[in-house]
């Protein structure tokens, strides 16, 4: 028998019906309503697919209507035309529902519903759907594999090779079965390392699968990682911005176990991204998972602080000109980075500019800074850095560590950073061997290669100092214990000294690597270091730490920007100078730094109304890595901005101990200063004495 | 593009930009000036990933208007005497921005020994209002091979609202959570 439904997409059988007619205008229903003389045509109704449902469940009637006449207002009316009468909720909407009746075991009941869609002129179309109500049976298992597509880089890292796209498992992610209509979670699990999952749900339910871009584990080890979009829902705090999910279409859970595999695809259309880039958030997630496994491989009890990874198609390397929050909301993040104050990674994703999702070494490099933040310690002052830069030793160590960790965790010395139009450009760093000359304690690539060579067990490469391997555990232990607690600034010196103390067997390898990288200083302070980076002013690069006795004995020390460029990065060798002192007598102390006469002679006369052409020494001092400067009356001691002098007395008694200091000429990095007119070298006379 | 929705978000309207620098660490608060310095935070921002030893700065010369050529001066600051380097430009969306006629897409530049920098002007023609981007890449020869530094230069043309692309569909869950639902390939 054929059931007529005007303009219906399918033919159906006619059954005895009970008509319930909702309020509507003229025009018939169920019959053919063709176009009228004025050109109006009847709308088309779609009542959805026939299906089976369980008794005593709320069943969704999901219908729709379409009309060739643009702008026509459509009204909806659901009626039941066959079966045990039920009450239809929201019968005047496209989406309605009813409670499936109780049925006898083994005796399914057929209910038929008609959706009538009527336009403003009274023309209508209708369609019907059969819903078979069955007694609820045993729960069913839905299982399968969740995977994502990964695009490797070309062997030389010049671009991504989309033709070599491979499928990888989505590991340790949250997998859910949701009610297809309400998205309520019906069951949840965590995928295994093969991407496998299995979930038990009620039979005969309309459901969907969801894989959340998150890693959640409680107990030991524990972690909490989420991949979100920082550029959407920007009225919400960052940590509540939308989480990425991979969702299947709706399907019937049926009455027997079934397998459902889901894949996050790249969205690549052959020459550009033409679809949703579903793979990207899961590629980010998996790189982080790999890094965490490297840590749990040596410390099964590691507990990772919650981490948000923000990736977006809108994240570009444009430098935003607003506030931090505005720039992040707009995706103008400049570069990929880690922000310790909110334990968050920010990763580039703007196509045809720079994307990180498949540059896993880049992701793990930034994660390496998260590791420093939550497990170790970093005294890095940040700032731009590039290949061959002679850097502040704290920056050199932090950056070298992070890149080395990427090679260790990913077990690959090939650091790729792809970018450009169609992601077809890029560059490669060989983590094992790309340390430009001059190598040394100020060279992040020396630090990178040194740490990597401590770990790798490749055949001995005596010429690069790589005469052995100690594995990752001693390196990890050093970072989380001795480096974290060092009294010195974090540098390759404090690291190597701590490593040999942690693992005396590493001494021969450390000796060989030191020799190759020309790192001659010993102890946590780099005593006796002779490598001055070929500086024009060697005395401004060395010694690494200058001793100062807190009894008023003066010391002259210079801040020199010879290794910086016109961008005034302020993070290069010789700009920040380090001192150390030992306090044996707890007391309040007076710090006095005066720009010396030779430097002042190079400056114009001081105009109190504008000090930007005068020297501005800054001083910070630390005990066991903790800054000791205080804020007094709203001003930070040591950063006063007074021309040619910095003097302050500690308001508190300084405890006995070994302190380190960081002295710098602020003008070397001040954007307001005319650096072309300001001397490249500022020298200071410094004294520290007990306060009277 | 399938499954994309452009959302206009009110954003600060920019006039012609003054010099903007390659941040290294980006999206940071402005640098402190004398008298406004603060003690450094122990959990600060990382400097960003390794890259070529070059800093990119730019200056938009004038106010961009639809249909009118506007010049952008690009300055490259090379660390440690890099010689020479290659500068290339790209525009992602030709519907938004075009190069001026005869504008080369790639050029080799020598670094001035005295200033440690090189300058180049590129002229583009905005095709519509909005926040438009010119991509600039500096390729620097090093011992490790050619390394790159890239930057997207934003141009605010007229009503320069940020256009945000949604990689999927924003959905609200029954518990109020907001997610971006991305369709799965299924088998």
C-alpha cells in the first residue's frame, strides 16, 4: 500500500488513521498540493527515518521542512496516524517527542507519525515515519578504534607531505556515547594506546560517539590536559573556552554489539584546507601524551599539573597590538609559547602562515617549558632568540633543554618547523649536531646537543664529545631535584654540576661533552670559565659570576650589549651580569650601585625631566632561586629608575646564605631609549654593606 | 570553505601601525619603562620556539584604504652578521589583499654592516575592509642550513573587526559546557 505524502521524499504504506489536525490555515494535508497560480509551491516535509526504540523511553521525532519559496514561514504539525495512542509533546514544532508505551515481551508495536509542514499560503506537504517499540533487551557494547590523521614533514623538513598522511591512534583520550538528541553522556571510557575503546549502552537508543580532545587520569600518575580554542566564546575565561570534540553521526545502538571506528581527518583538500581540521587538536594532544610518557617512563609516580593547550585555525604569528587578553582572543599570538602563570600552551594554527599541529618537536619544546615550570625551575628571562645567538646563560639553558627534550621524548633528532603557503616551507635543526660556533655556555644549541647526547645511545661520536649514554633518568632527576634547588641561576653549569652529583658515572661523558662544547667552568657558578664567546670585551662576559663581599668593598662591573642587535632584546651575553655573595651575618643590608664616571662622561648632562638619556642600573638578588627584592611603598626595590644610581636598603633582615645577583643596564632594552646615542657599555661601582 | 563560519568580533580599530617588532615571545604586556618596572614573575612566558637569527620589524606607511595601494616597510635585523638573506611575501586570501603590479614576491637582501639591518618596502592593495594579513618570511643561511622566521603583518582596513573561523560547530552541552564539535570520518 502506498501512503501519499505530498512532495514526500519517500513512498509509504497507507494504514487506517486517526487524524489530529493542529491549527493551520487552509490547504489540505496528505494530499498533493502543487503550486498555485501565483508561483507558490508547497513545502516539503521530512519526518525522519524509520527506526526501532525501546519501551518506556523518550523518543525524539526529528523532522524538518523546506520550501522552494524563499522567505516562506513554515508551520509544523505532528500527528499520530497508527498504533497505541501516545501524547506528542511539542507537536507544533519540527522536533517533537513522546514516551514509548510499555509493550509485551516479544510483541513489538508499530507507531506511525505524520509530519505536516504548511506555508503561509496554506500549501502543505507531509511525510510519515514508522517507530517500532520493542521491549528493552540486554545492553549492547559499542567498540572500535579512534584515530587521527597525521601529516609528516618531508625528510628535510621543507614542508608537510600530505601524500604521506598516516593514521595514528588517539591514545588515552575520553570517549563517550551520547544521547543523540540531548547529548547527555550515557557511557564514558578512556581509549587505550591502540585507540581502542568499548562502551556498554542500552539497546535501541539513538546515540552518537564523541572523542574529547583531552587526557584525564587520576591516581598515580595523574594528568589533566585539554585542547581548546582560545579565539571562540571569548566572553568566557580562557580555561572554559570551547574544547574540541570529534563526533560521529547519530546511529541506533541496536540490539547486538557493534563496532564503530572514528577518524579525525586533516581537512586537506589537495592544495589547501577545505574541510574541518579535525586531526589537528588530536595531533597536539598526542604529542603531549608522548612527552608525558617520557616522564612516566622514569617516574611512574609523576603527577602532572593541569595543562590547557590552546590551538586554533585563527592563531597566527601576527603580533597583536592590544592587551594580552585581546591578542589571545584574536589569535594574534605572535609565536607558539608557554605561559606559566596559567599553565597553558599557545600554539599556532593559521594555515598558509605557520601551523604547529604536525610539528611535534615544536609542541614538545613548548611543553618542555611547562615541565620546567611544574617539575623543575627556570630562571630564564625570555626574549627573542635564534640560531647562533650568544645568549644570557639562563635563556640558553632553558631553550636548549626544551629542544633537547623534544628529541628525547620523540626519539628523533630531527626538529622540524614547517610553515608557509600550503605549509610547503620549513626548516630543520639536527638536535644532535647543529651547534653553531662558537659553542659554549651561552649557546642554546650547545646546551641542546649536549643534553641530547647525554641521553642518546647512538654509536660513539667522539668528535662531538658523544662518547657514551646515561639515559634519561639521571637527566630527569637532576632537573627535578638539584636544578630546581640550585643556589645559582639555572644554567648549563648548575645542570652539569647537579648531574655529576646525581650520577657520578656520568662524569666521563660530561667531561667529553664539555670539552667539545668548550664549557670549561666548574661548579654551579661556572668558576674558571674561559670561553668568552670571542667578545670584543671579554671582561664583560667573564667571569660568569663576580664575587662581592657585603662589607662595603667596591666592585666595578659592566653591562654590555655588544651581542645584541638593534631590536634591543636585552637577553644576550654580557647584558645581565651576575654576582654572588655570602652572607654570614644576618642583618639588613644596603645595596648601592652607581654608574661610574667613565660611563657618565659619555652621557649628556642629566635633565631631571627626562632621564632616558641617562644610565639606569637595575639589580635583582636571589636566594635559592627566589627573588629577594621587596616592594616598598609601591616601588620595587632595585628597579627604581633613578638616573645613574640604584640604591636601597632591605626592609627585612637577610638570612645567612649564598645569594646571587643580576645587574643590568636597563637602557639596553628600553624601547624609549635612543640606543644609537647611548653607550653600548655601562659600568657600575657597586657596594653592599650592612645597614647602619 | 566547508563548515566554516565567519564571526565578526568587535576589536580595537587600528590606524596606521607604528613600528612593530618580532616579539620572540609575542602577545606580551608592553615593556616596562623607567619608573614603572615591576619584579619579574617566577612563572613567566617562554620565549618561543627556535628560529632564524633575524628580527622582523615593520611599519605601515599611511592609512590603508580599499582599492588604494599602501606601502609597508619591512626591516630585518640580523644577529651576528648574517649575509645575505632572502625575504619573501605571501597573501593567503587574494580576495582580501593583492600585491601591487610588478611587486616581486621574493628578494635577496644584504645586511648593512654598520646598522645590522636591511629594509624593504612592499606595496599591497586592500580589496575589502577588515583585518588583512601579509605573510613575510625571512630565510637565513646558517651552518645548519637555511632557517626561517615568519611573521604575519596585520593591516587594519576600515572597520577592522577580527574575523574568526570556527573549525567545526560550536555546541552547548546539557551541562552548559561549550565544545567545538568536529565531524568524524566513520567506518
